[in-house]
């Protein structure tokens, strides 16, 4: 692919650039410029065709409309990304999450689906996340399970509350083969509990499978939410005495 300057740009660079532009302008993600959304076969040498792919309004819209409380900022962002052309939704969701949760980004997790009631995330068996026998390392598995449950949990925590992982229980059942996929779900009654109760904790179910369909690990993630603590004032401001007006000199003016 060639640009007007004559500099060659790879498909990956082009996709990343477009995703960043849409995330920056996520308030109006559906642009009128068709050049922002080229969809083409990566294996074809022909000039890419320019057209749009849209999916029907997802269930996320219905869930938000039925909420009894105000959606938090994270849910609003995910909702906006769901309005992107279909090919850009998963890359944009992944970019948005990994840019904020830095450690998750280092493992290379990829979001296939992220809605208020389900999250599906994959992790490729690449060298940087492998253990000594060529499988995905235990800590990378834990990151995958923690991230997936945190995604679906975080969409319901009010902005004035703080989400926290309270406990993590993992049992290693068998050796993992190939890539991993994690699926976390959150029933409607638990969603309402998070949004309405002052504080509390819940177990978010998650299933992790490998390429053979087996579950190499069994996970139990307990997430909690509580009121955010007020920001502490600067120590200098606290210790600084209030300015007092100097008393007038008893001496009369000459």
C-alpha cells in the first residue's frame, strides 16, 4: 500500500493508525470519509476496495436502556466502540483496554467480545509468554483470567466506586496446549447488585480452554467494590497557617 508521500506503510501500521484516530474521536466514531475504513483481503495484491461493514445494534444498547442507574464512563466508551465498523471493534476494544492496563498489554491478550454480560478474550502461545516446556506460563494464564473477569465486572461499577480484585484461586488441572481462550459471564442479578449496593464482593465465573477444548486451569475470581477515598490534601497546604493581617503600629504617624 502506498501513500501520497511515496512512503510504504504496512497493513498493521495502517490499522493501528486508524484505530487510534477513531479512539481519539470516539465521540463521533462513524466518519464520513471512506478512506478511514478500507476493508480488504490482506493476502490480495490488488488495490483494496473501500466499503463499510456494520453489525446490527448489539445487546449492549438494550442493556444500557434497561439500566436503573447511570452507565459508568467505561461502559460508555465500550458502547461507542461497538458503533465502529465491524472489522475495527475487536482491535479497538483491545487497544483501549491494553493502553490503560499496561501489564495485560505486555502479555498480548486480544478481546473478541466485550459486553455487559460477557467477555471473550484470547491469548496466543507466543514465545514471550511461554514457560520452560513451551506452554503458556502460569502467570500469563492468571492475567488472562483476571483481565477477562475484570472487564465484565468493571462495566457495572459506578464511577464513584473503586473496583478491586479481592482474591484469586487457581487450580492447574493439565498442561495447556496452544492458544488459550477465556470466557467470563455475569448474570443480570449480579450486575444490578454491583450497580446499586454501597459495597460488596462477588465471584465472577470464568472458563479457560486451550486449542483442544480442554480446561487446563480452573479459576475463581472474587471482585469487590467500595467507595473511593477522598484525595488527601497537600501536606504543605494543611500545615500552612492562614494569612493574618499585621496589626497596625501603636506609634502615631509622623
